[in-house]
């Protein structure tokens, strides 16, 4: 500002206030930035979005995936969750990696664990772990990949609720194992999944049946009506 004041005094001009200078800058669309500093925002126009009123009604119709990040002593580790929207059947796994290849491998593990011969639809957010190798894997296997809209967690609300359940019921007790002994963490998690899927009745089903029992109900209904 002193340079401008000296220039105005030397040339017998009225001193321009900082507010006036800011107004001049704001009047330009690019705020007088150089082209090199202007970041172009790229929109993922090719992402297939989850239909607004879509609701999975068949067992295995839509598997929602999400990843939770946990930090301890400067380290970042993750728990990736695969959740069936129609039955609440759940798979989860702790991992040190957040790459699309790692997530693809966890999806394969979920496929081996969950009771369907093939996934038809996968729902994820727009995280990088659900792109590249993960997306190629879905495409190669003719699996529809729905993306939620950015900043709309309600579009994956059932999976978000399961995430909170895992944090409240499992991570609060075994979270430290994720960092100290990942293999043991996943063994404990497998036992929790067995209880969650096969032993525990769920409030969503009026506290009467388990997710696996709901799965049996739905596939029996489909068999009767086909």
C-alpha cells in the first residue's frame, strides 16, 4: 500500500483506499489472477448416478460400499464395508491400503463371503478407491456402478448407518487392534460379522429376524413368484 501512496503523492493524485482496490479486483471474473493460477474444475459427467427413487427390494440386488478412515499416531488405516441394501447382510475388512486395487480385492472377498453368485449393482460415493482398478473390475464383470451425488451421504444412508453401528459396537472395543495387529483385528471382525448376520435380530425387521433370515425370505418369495 505504501508504494501506491508514494506513487499518488509523486504524481499529485488522490490516494486510493484499500477498499477501492479490492472492489476493482473483485470486478474482474478471475479476480486478476494469471491463467496459471486459475484451476479448472473437472466434473465427472460420465458417472452413473443412483436414481432418486431407487430402492433395492431383492436380496443381493444392490451392494453399497463405503470406507471408514481411522488415525492413530500419524498412521491411517481403513475399514471397507460392503452392505446389502435389501437384507442388511454385511461384509467388512480392515486394510492398510486405500487404493482402488485394494478395494477391488476386498470386493472379491465380500463376494466370496456373501451368499450370491454374482453382484449386479454396486453403489459407492465418488472416492478415488472406487475408481480405476475397482471400476475396471465392475465393467469387466458387467456390474452396474451407481455413484451417489457429491456431498449427499443420505443416498447411501443404510451403509452410513451400518458404519456407525460398527464404530459403536466393534471399533470402540477392538479399534486399537487395527493398528497393532491387523490380522487379529480381521479375525475378530469376522466373528462380529457372523453375529451381525446370523445371530442378531435387527430393529429394521421389527427385532424378529436376522439379515440371513431376511435373505431366505426374499429368495423364497422370488422362487415362488417365478
